[in-house]
């Protein structure tokens, strides 16, 4: 069929542009040239997704992560690069450096020696020898816990440990159990398997595995520390006291052991001993992950070195900004607050059968000095069972910022009401909690009906009047003046909130 339209032009073939890993790698290089490493990391993350078999992209991504201070993630990327292109000299050297920086001395020694074996006249020969000299001096005459033949096991265990830390406990358990089945004396796998079971809430199974480690490898520091961690979270004071007596007598030389011991001692409250071990790593140039700086700052603060603690905390926030709000000095700020210092009360609220009580518990979690302890205990908060509202409250307690999300503004204003009420009580005692419980009960019903929570100040005034007027003689005028609003405005918001009280349910 002919087309008689003179303006008709045949349609050209359109070739779609599909960016590949090289495309994003080139964009990352441009960002690196400008010194914009955070943006380079984003491009490289996309590059490795599109080119998962390119070892050099993984290597470059690892180098950028090192620039950003993400040593542990850098090492994980280097392990992938080494799997893709075995014994690449540059990858081996970076593996040696990152392993040393994380205190994994035997791993560092292995990769540095392998580098020299692979590339005896290589560009980084001197650097490799320096790593060997440094690691050898730190290890002294200690026997190797693993020989070169076990490095494959170490890499497999590293993969399982990453799964465990990301919450994939079932997959991690399967890998650890396979390692143990084939290598019954690989004690570090037992320790990690015990932690996986602990995170699953199977404490007895975890404890049994740790006892098995100590029977086969008496004095294993990781097993002793893990037993102390479990005793701490189970509030088994008798067992914890016995373990504490043992832990404070230990004198490890291995960097990894010092970190584990120091962090454990900080967790259970032995701050001076913890500070001694963690600071010894710091002064020797150890550059660990966020966990290292977290516990170093906490132990320093409670050991009396506040200036050093604040300096380390600033370093931590550069590595992991989400730790804002977990500062050790928050303990001191709330030391006169009865409720915020009552961990058992807060845990009771978080595990309450009623959602409004759990919402109140999540609000208290944002302020309590026990926030880190509570969040680290897998038996307390069950995120899978939480409603969307509770998950948002939990995210807020973890420091997530939702200011730009318009759909969440009513919820943020509801929390602002609680903040205004908290300012009024100054320090929360048990008699103050009933007002907050009433507010979160109102919140639950109001959220379900799409209430917008406009004017948080007036809402806080309304809550205070509604609560106090049922218990004492108080006038609207008095409350309105306290909150600097008019009496008609107060009356308006009282009327709005009354519909959400249970007595008005139809």
C-alpha cells in the first residue's frame, strides 16, 4: 500500500542506550578525579552490579571504600576481586593492608607473603615487606591459629559472617555448620555459629556450642567473650560476674582478640579495662570499623577521658552518621530521669501486647541511655511482627530522617507533641507516664482515621488538660497560658481529640 503523503519519512531504527559496568566505572573515575568519593562509590556500586565478573571494578570500588573509611566493606570487595582474578598482585597487597588494619594479623601475613611469592620484583615489594615485619612483630612467637591451607575456610566463614550481620541467620547457620562438619576443630566457626543461634533467640544452643569450644580449645577468648555477652543480655549476674573475673585477667597480643575483649568489657560495664585495650589498638594505628570507634568512645567517656571520647565520636560520625544519638554522654544527661534509666520498664513497654504501649516504648527508646543495649538484643524487638506505624517509630529511634516525606508529616507532628509534653515534665517519673500512655493511645486511633495532627503545641496543651482535669482541679485558662495559646484554640483541640478516646468508640 502506497503512502501518498509527501511529508512521510521512513521511521529510523532507534538503538536504545543501555549503560554497562564500564559506563559507570568511567563516571566513577571522573568523580574520583574531582575528589568526590561518595559519588564515586555510588557509581561503582552500580558498576559491580552490571559487571559482576570484572575484578578490576571490584578493586577500584574497594579503593574508594578505603578512602571513605569503610575498611571492612573494602576487604569484602577485595575478596570478591581475588576470587574473580586469583593472585592479582595489587589485590593481594590491598588484602594484606586491610587485613592488618582490621587486626586480622594472620590473614595479613598470608596475603603479604603471597604477594612476594607472586611478584618478587613488584612495585609494592617494599610495602609488602613492611606489612610482614609489622605483623610478625605483633604476633611475636604466638603459634598460628590457621595455616595457609585454611584460607579458603576463612573466606567462606567471612561470607557467612556477612550474612549473619545482615540478618540472614538461616543461611549463615547453614554455612557455619557445613564448615564445622568438614573441619571439627575450626573454632572460630563454632563461635560465629553460636552468635547466629543467639541472634535467632536460641540461647541454649548458643551456650552449648561455646562450652564445646572451651572444652576443645581452653581459654578461647572469643568463646569467653560470647558467653559474657549472652549472660549480660540474659541478666544472669552470677555467671556474668564469674566471666568478668576471667576476662579482666586476660592479656591478648592479637589485635582481633584485643578488640573483641575491649568491646565485650565495654558492653558489660568494665570501662577502664576496656579503654586500656581499645586505646592500645588506637595508638598502634589500628583503624577498625564503626564498632571499634563506638566502643572506644564509650569506654573512654566512662573511664573519665571525655575529651578523647568526643574526639573519637566525631571520627565515628564521619564513618557512620547513623550513630548520631547514641553518644555515651546521653547517659549523663538522663541520669536523674527515673523512667529513662529503668531498662526493665522500657523493655516491658516494647514487648507489650497493646500497640499503643509499644509506641510509647519506642518513643522512650529514642531517649534512654540503654538504647544500644536494647537494640542489640534480638529477643526484645521483633521487627517482623511490627505494624507499619511501629516500624516508622523504630526507624526514627534509629536516627532515620523523614523530613522530606510528606506522607509521614502527621506522624512526625504526633511525635513532636510527645516532645513538647516531655519538656514540660523535665524528668520523667512513673506518675508522668500515664499522660504519655494516653497520648499514644489517642495517636493509634487518630492515625487509623487519618488525623493530620496540626498545631502540635495546641495538641500538647489539650492532652495535658484532658489528663490533669480528670485528676485535679485545673482550668483551661491556666493550661492555655502555660502553652501560650488562646482558650478557644485549646477547646477546639480538646474536642478534636476526645473522639479518639476509647469511651467514644461506637
